C-alpha cells in the first residue's frame, strides 16, 4: 500500500476532528506526506495535539486554514495534492434550529472542495466521508428489497430531500449525492479525478484529543451515569481505526473508485453496550445504567424534550448493514465491538473527559463514611460500637 502513497501529498480536511485525526496519524505512521486543513491555526486547544500524533514522522504534518463555506480557501489547500480525503462536515451534538445550518456547509463545502480539485491537475482521487445515515435511517420503512433480510447495502440511499428525515442524515445524503453528481459532470477540459466514498456507522474508539466527539458521547453518558436508564435502541457500530484504514485503502485500491463502502462492525442494543461497560468498569467504581427504559416513558419524555423525538422513532427497530466491500475490496477485518467500546471508555477516562475516582476522593468518601459511623456509634450499645470500630479499621486498610 505504501508504494501508492509514499512521497505523494495527501490532503485531509477537518484535521482536528475525531475521524480525521486518526486518518492523519495512520498516514504519518505509514510515512506519508500529509497536509491537514483546520478552521483556525490559532486554536491551540483543537490543533496542538496534531503536531504530536506520531514521534519523528518521516514527513512533518503541514497545517493550513480552510473553511467549508469559503470557496477561495480551497485552491491553496489542494495545491500539489495527488489525493484528497474530504472528511470535514458539521456533526453537532444538538439538533440545529434549521436543517440548513448543517446542510449548507455539508453540501456547499463538499462542492467547494471538489471544484478546487477539478482545477488542480495533480489531484487523481478524492475520498469523501459520507455516513451510514446516508444509506438508511431506522425510523424509515425498509426498502422493499431489504424487508426480509433487514440488511442494508451500498445500493440503498436515504432521500436527502425528504423533510421527514433529520437534518444531519439529510446533510450527509445531500452532500454525498452532490459529490457523485459533480464527478459525473466534470467537463473534459478540467481535471477528471476519481471519487470513492466511505460510509461509516456510529464511530467509536479511542479519542486522540480532549475535545469530545459527538459519537463518543454515547459512551460518556453511560460512564458518567448521566442517564438513569437506556432506551431500547439499536446502534450500528464501527471502530475509528477501521474508518481511518478504510479511507487510506480507498485512496489506493483500484476497485474502490466509483463506489461507496459501508464501514460497519455490527449493530448492538444500547443495553448490550451498557453491559460491556459494566463488566469492565464496575470493578473500577463506575455505576453504569443497564436498565432498559420502558418505551412509553421515552415517548412521554419526547413530548417534553425534542431531543428524545429521534430516539422514539428508533425504539425496538433491528437492522444490519452489509460490510462485504469493507472486507473484500478494502481488505479490512473489523475490530470487535467489545474492544472498540472498552477502548473508547478508557480514552475518555485517560483524557480526563470522564472523571475517575482519585485516591483522594475515595479517601474523602471513606472518611465521611467513617465520621458518619462515629456519630452513629455515640448512640449505640458497646457491642455495636466494637463492630463499627472493626469495620472502620477494615475500610481504612482497604483504601
Ligand atoms: P468531528 O466533529 O470530530 O469533526 C468534524 C470536523 O469538521 C472538525 O474538524 C470540524 O472543524 C470540521 N468542520 C465542521 N464545520 C466546518 C466548516 N464550516 N469548515 C471547516 N471545517 C469544518 O466529527 P467526526 O470526526 O466524528 O466526523 C468526521 C466526518 O465523519 C464527518 O463528515 C461526519 O459526518 C462523518 N461521520 C462521522 C460519524 C461518527 O459517528 N463520528 C459517523 C459517520 C460519518 P472544527 O473542529 O473547527 O469544528
């Protein structure tokens, strides 16, 4: 694979993001020459970690500023590149007030990047990051040919113009569609580059930077017990390291050009995710919610809080995606979901996004327990006092 990418300049858009930073790390590890775009080079919190992704890389990462909504910024960004990985797209935690807040930067941004590529003769192939939400959304009826198998392939599409579809899937479907339409229409006198598309599921796995990612929020909520119970929803999972490899393989694999590629390991119920976390992290003091909320409760919540609306429409629906192209064309065997989930949680803890109990906190809690016991023991019979004193010693020894 290295022959295909060594000494060739590769552009990665949205370098500071969860997925893009993994792609850049993998490319630098392979010794590739990488240029990444960020919105602002001044934002050290978002950009600083990119300079230390790999120790002594063969080629130092180059960073330039570009904004999806500023067409003029892309000419310089793509200059001299053989490959372009267009990963940047808005992926907010909250539902936007207007769908256009997402659709406009996603679609116009993709077109701005592709327009710059058709003017730059050096560009041979572009890989665009779409999503499984551009393939299928679980609140929609199954396409006729998937009713029985409940398995969606790269042949299936969400209609980005359907206003019943949420803003984020619409933005991804419309941006991907715009990219395919664009390459079909490149005039003969312009640079006719190849296009391949990557469609990842819910991307989990280790974060490389402290700024949290929208998809990892699922794991944070469970670790922090920010929710008392889980909804009966099914999530199509993939690992960020597989997503990075898929992008890189899609650059250099001949048969990837002209195709979409689902990146998907398996679908798990939220409860299964919670149980994996509970098994691993309960012994470390975490109290993971594993109770499944009754559907009617989720529905009642949705009447009060609009963020639950999307959950209600997914309740109880089972669906799978085909990952044949990922395995057979890109040659990737997906990382097991259990490892992906545990690695996500460990990264959240290591980066301090989720607080673990420090020795000091544990000690304070124990002291409080002991003081409480002391208070109580004042009012107790002598034998009871003796038992509490013995317990106090064991607690102190065990901390
Ligand atoms: P992140 O939010 O971590 O990264 C998104 C990146 O896009 C950020 O670098 C962000 O820059 C950049 N961006 C957003 N708006 C603009 C803009 N107007 N101009 C320039 N850059 C912009 O998300 P992920 O890494 O998770 O997502 C990366 C890609 O993968 C996206 O296309 C997303 O739709 C897709 N995807 C993600 C999935 C997931 O579960 N994570 C699943 C399927 C697809 P800044 O830091 O400055 O905001």
